[in-house]
C-alpha cells in the first residue's frame, strides 16, 4: 500500500514552459493529503528557490528533501538532515575559481544562495530556470562552511578541474552548462531514506516521480518509480511506469493509473 509520494519539481510538477503548479495538480495534491497519503518534495533546488519563484503557489507538503538531499525538513521546517560540503573540498573549488576568474558558480546554502559573478551564461541559465539571479558574493564565501551544493556553470570539459580537487563529492548534470556538486554521502536517495526513517516508511510504501539524471537514485530506491513523459531515456528505462508529459498532466494521470485518486 502506497503511503507516501516523493515529487521532483522541475520537469515533474512544473515544466520549463509551464512555470507554476497547475490548478488541477494543486487540487490533486490537496486530495492526496485528505486521503492520508503523505506528499514530499525531492528537488535539487533549495527552499529559498521555491519561495522566491512562487512556482508551487503555496501548496503544502508533509516534508521537503531539498538541495539534492543535503537539507531535509518536515512541513514545519524542522530539519532531519543537514549536510554541507566539507571544507577541504570547498577549498579546492575556491582555488580553481581563483585560477579561472571567468567561471561563474552558484553557492546553495540553507536559507541563502549566492552567485560568484553574473555574466551572459548566468543570465541565460536563469532565464531557463525562470528564477531571478541571486546576489553576487565575495569568492571567500566558498570557504565559509555554509555551502550545501556547489554549482559551477561549466561544460563537461570545464568541470574536470573542479571534480579533480573535490574527491569527497559526487555530481549530477541538469543543464549543458549546469553541474550540481554535493557531498559523496548525498543525493536524492539519501534524502528520501532520511525521510523514510523520520516518518517510518518502508520502501514498498513509497512512490517517486522524476524526469532527470539527479532523480535516478531516488527512483531506484522507491518501491514504485514513475518517469515523466518528458524524462530522459535512461530515466524511463528504470521506471515502473512512464506517464504523460508535465503539460499533459502526467502526474495526475499516474495518480489515477495507480488508483490513488479517482
């Protein structure tokens, strides 16, 4: 019996064309909670991203797995996982940034995010994310101990110097020029496991929805994995069910396919 659902945000609950939660999905999420099914977000974004974009239109969730599992909290904001990147790795990233001043990066913290610079590449990516760019901070913020996810805006070739000096981290790509770097003991699956422990959930009691590379560990963990119709092909291959695209109400379709809503 499914007791809890974990939803990715970008490409799952909202799309890069449909920037806000639809009326139908808002109603479905509320109906799930009324039926006693818990709903969680599992996103690469930080809570401050979700708040400043307004993309979720005030919808309430029972818990939040954010920053790819590095900060997780219940619906009241009480944390049950809190894991910034180790300083040794961030010192390596700091030196690469010092040596390559033309590279821009996003530093995601718990409650605050910063950019190291704003240029045309950054502006293009933030248009894609339908989010206003964050303030620019001094480079020394990298070694403040407050960075949960380091996001250099780099190609595959440009990423290598960072990966070479951050051995305690793993990474996942969400854009040709966007790379999420996080602690090696992190990822959406780790955040979901923390939520399972916090709420007493078993693997066969959870269903997860996603579309991208960073969703794959979570989908492998879930007892039931749903890939969006707009998902990347490797995501579809590991899913138990492939639903419609975001704009075709893919989440709502899957909820009815599995009999969670009538």
